[in-house]
C-alpha cells in the first residue's frame, strides 16, 4: 500500500468550443450527433458488462482492508467509505453491477482476488514486480507516497536514520517490503493495521512507522506528539488487482477508469477526501 500524497490524477480533458456565429442547424446537428454517440457508447458498455463473469452474478465483489484512511475506512454506523470505496462504486456503476465489499486483513484481501474469491482488490494496493507474478493490475488510478511517522522529539530526521531502529509497518504492505529490504527483517515489526503500528509508536515499542502519506497524516493529526518527516520514503502508484489472466474483467475495469478520469469523477473523489496542499 501507499499513499496518494498529492494524489492528483492528471486528466487531460479536451473541450470543444462551438465557433461564434455557427448556424443553429449546425449546432443542433452537432448536439444530436454527440447525444447519439454517447447513447451508443453507453449501450456498448452495458452490453459488455452483461457479458462479464463475476464471483457473484450481478455483483462486483471487492476485497479490502477498511482500516486505511482516507482510502477505506468504517464509519460509526458500520458503513464503508473512502477513496477506494467511492472509486469502486463508480466502476461498478459503469459496469452495471452492484458493488459488494468484503473487509479483511490486507494479505487476505490480496489473496482473495488472486485466488478468485473476490473480483478485485482495492486497499491502496501498489503494483510491484512480485505481485505482478501472481496478479494482474489495472491502469493507475492514484499516486501515493510512503511516509515516516516519528515522535516530535525523535532523532530520526531522514530515511538513513532508520538504520538500526525498530520500524513499525502494516503487514504485507510495500512499506513492510521496502523496510525489510533496506534495514533487515530483524528491525521491522509488522502489525495487522496502521492504527496498531501507530499505537506501538506511542507506547515506545517502535521508533518509527512507515506507511502511506494520507493515512500517516490522519494518524499524526489524531495523535499529538507525533510528526511526519519532510523526506518521503518512496513514491508509488495505486491500481486495482484482479486474478491473473482475467483479461475480460481487467479490460472492463480499465474502460470504466478511463471514462471516470475523463469526466472528472476520479479527481472529484480524491478532492472529497484529500485537500490539496
């Protein structure tokens, strides 16, 4: 997983402007042509969705780990919300399917999609070479950054200062992978979720926590005495994971994401949860 720091997806939308003085008949014809094209596109998308084979007929099942704000989290009423939740719902709507969300540990969420127990996994998932061996991924829908949380009085000021320190991460995430690769497994402690890792930091059980920037901000704001280092640990891309070889579903998801990017929906979802700095 990772953050989506200035998770601003670049959408190059080209607006065609009618020339001044254009005749009414030309404008009407253009309008009718555009409406006809849009209707045809919608009918095609609906037809493709009807042919999709999913885990549960008529549903798009998403496995996730709803403890990763602002991407996926649980409200006081028990509902799910967040960037990934809203993007998944928009994709499902484009495909004419009902979204079903299955909440579980991060590792289990990856395995569910990998083994065909869910149609897709969205949990701030980063595309890595290892994951590409066992899963296929959609086009990128967000960008993220791995950040470092430390106590305000910590002597850790840069990534290099993590050497020899006890580092808390969420199990199975890219933060865990990067830290074990760079500093060794003996120096990295994996927790079931980011919140537990931050609690360990508050209790002095670890010296720092490496996690995606967006949840890092949320955790730092909720825990006075903690801060995020200015230096980022790593930059990554988020994508939707599906079972290896499920080209039909992957193509459908990519088509939906492209439409959502072009019509501004993706950026609107990001702006809803993350304020531009």
